[in-house]
């Protein structure tokens, strides 16, 4: 009888560690008592935004058009009166209403999209409230839209084929090259944006900028996990998938390979919508009843919060956890959303590894690689719960625009939420605009998206310096079961999908992981499935 091989003993694993570094120099989205005022007009935000970003547009416009002869004119102006009249270097006109007809020039201002389908507060006030309001439009874009450019002096309409194909939303600061037409419009032949903000020099890493580069040896690197849209308490709960997620991150699930992989995950970021949105209840006034714990148990259930607290306690006991509020969470509606109250999470609030963050938020992480030949790595993260991207997506036709391309454009606009305060509610700031991207982050994460997508954005200046940022769209976990993992050193990205055979999550059928199970079969096995993401250029990411 041949001897039986001994069962291999799993190695003793120690979770990799990262530290939250001092965020000095990064914008803060905390609204203190001194700034918590609603007496200011929202127009101040536009004036401050234009004043702060105008200089960057002027610098790039001077490099782009300063010594450029008007070669655009002969082919770009559909009603060009005379090529000779438009020859010469284009000049900067300081105010949009001071443009001269048939003179090549460029102007700088704030884009305003005049869209008939966009919500109008005056129409809401004037409508008959006895009739239910129509459902909100999924898209604001229509053929009747007009693009305006405004500054302190006034507003002028931008026309031309170049404007029709440009990716523009309300609140973007741009420079427009062209000339005024006889009817008072400004025909545009080129646009200039502020460009990506400068970035602190960091350790040189690999030069591969693929969608999902997971080929190099990263066994000694720290990873972070990002998830969004847990939707705890929804009508179609995904408790099985969430429990699998918790067990995977805590190293209680799978074999040795999965446990080694989980040990490399140094912290978890939950990017909003952890709780399901409360549905409107009965409008009739209930009879007065005795309340227990300060609320009426007939109209409010604490179970979703208690369930989420239990999940968070298990996670925070194993690794640091950062949680952001989202659109469906019990937080303020306007941006920036303030931190969720720690007291609502019970026992996990006492753990030092549990942190409540604002939405959006900056995080600066530092990690010492296990490989002694590598230096300390510092990464700056900009994370939000997806409201700015979801709002900008309504302004643009799709295709050709995708959510990934719009998020990429926000880096070139140097603004993460340009549609605030027009169609995205935000705090009425008076002396500044915290949504301006003053320094390009290393990781730019947007949660609660329909599908996963990622891309490396590289901007190279004339002096050879490069600015690089990894943008990541994190899908809703309740609908996709996707957990995103990011390597802090190389910025590689991979995903892990959690699904349960024969079960549905959030009202959507989960793809079968194997052959259909017969009725007599035992209960399905729960296990995470590693997946390689599809190309971000696929049409399904629209």
C-alpha cells in the first residue's frame, strides 16, 4: 500500500499594511460651522471657477494658437466671408461680448448648455401640484440644444460643426477659437481646455497602460479593494453575495491561493449606496403609537442598518475600512455629502480601523513594499460615489460618449463636478470651489456605475514631464457582484466576481457559473470567481 501524502499546511499569513498619510495640501470637503451658510448666491461658484481656471486656459491657448496662422478658416467656416480678412495671429478678447465680426480671435468663459429637457425650477413651481409630476428624463440631450459661453460681461452662442461634436457640459471652462458671424453667433473652429493638473513626481513604474495589466509579479505588492452599491435592505437582497465578499476579504473563504490573495488586500473602500433607498410609504397619517428606541417600528425598520453594521464589524476587524455616503444613504443630498454618523454603526464605530469619509474625498496612502529593492510608494486617491458622472452622462449623447470618456474629460477640465450647481445640487460656496482638481490624483475612482471600466490617462508636456492617472469605474455590487482590486505600486487593476448559482441579485438574474442544477441537487456552492475585464472600448460601457 503506497503511503498517503501528508496534507499541506497553509502558510502563516500576515495582512499587508498601508498607512493613511497626512493630507496637507489636499482639498477638504468637510463643511465646518463657519462655512455652513446658505445665504449666498450660487453665481459666486461660477465666478470663482472662471477666475481660478482662466489662467490655465490662457496659457494653453497661447501655446496652441498664439503663433498659429489662420489655416482653419478656409475649410472650417461654412460662411467665411473672406479668407484675407481672417488671416493673422488670433488675438485674445478679454470679454465675450467684445468680439469683432470676421476677426479671428479666441475667448474664454464658462459653458452653459441651454437644453429644453433639462429640469426647470420655475416650471416646477408653476405646474399644477394636484397632478403627479412626469418622470425625470433619462437624458437632457436633444437636437434643440444650444451651447453658450458666458463670463462677467454676458453670454454668446457657440455654433459650428466643431461644437456639435465636442464633449461639453454646463460649468466647463474653455477657450474657443473662431469669429463672430453676421447674426451675432460665434463660430468655433477649435477648443482649448485647462488640461490635466500637475502631479507630484513619484516612483517610476512600468510603462504598460493596458486595460487590465496583471501579468507582472505582484505577489509582494499591496492592493486595495473598492466596492460600491451594496444596497443592503433592498427588496431583492444580495445577502449571499455580500457574505461571500466578507468571507473573501477576511480570508475565511477558498483555499490557500485565495487566502494568500486576500492577505495582500490592505484596506477596503466602500464608495457609497451601502443602504437601499427608502421607498415612499403610505401618505395617510398613522395613529399615534408608543415609540420604542425613539422611532415608530411600524414605519421604520432598523434591520438594514444593523445588518450593514454587522458586515462592517467583521470587515473592520480584519482590515481598515473607509465608507463614503451615497445617493441612497442617510446623508445630506447636496454635495459634498458629509460623513455618515459613526454612532449609527454600533460596535464597529469603536474600532480604529473604521473611518467615515465625505463624498467626494481625497485619501493619501503610503505603503512599504515587501520587496526591499523597492522604495516607499505614496498614492493619492480621489473617490466619489458616482453622482457627478451620472449627472454629466445625461448631457451627452451615447454613443459616441461613454462614462469612461466623460470621467477622463473631467481631468482635462480640471473639475470633478462641473454641472454643480446647475443640475447637481451642491453647497453654495462663496470664496472657493473645492471641486476644482488642483493636483492630478494617481487614482480617480467613481462608484455606483453600470459596468466596470478602467483606463490609464497620460498627459505629456512639451518639457517631457508626464502626468499619469488611473481612472476606475466601480460597478454596483448588488447588480454585478464585482469587487475591484487595485495594485498601489503598479496601478494594475483586476476584479473578483461573486455570484450564486440559481439566485438573483437586485432584481437581475445572475449569470450561471456552471451547468444548470437539477431539482434534486443539493444547495449550490458559494464561491468567488475571478474575471478579467473586457476592453473599455466595448460598446457595453456606454
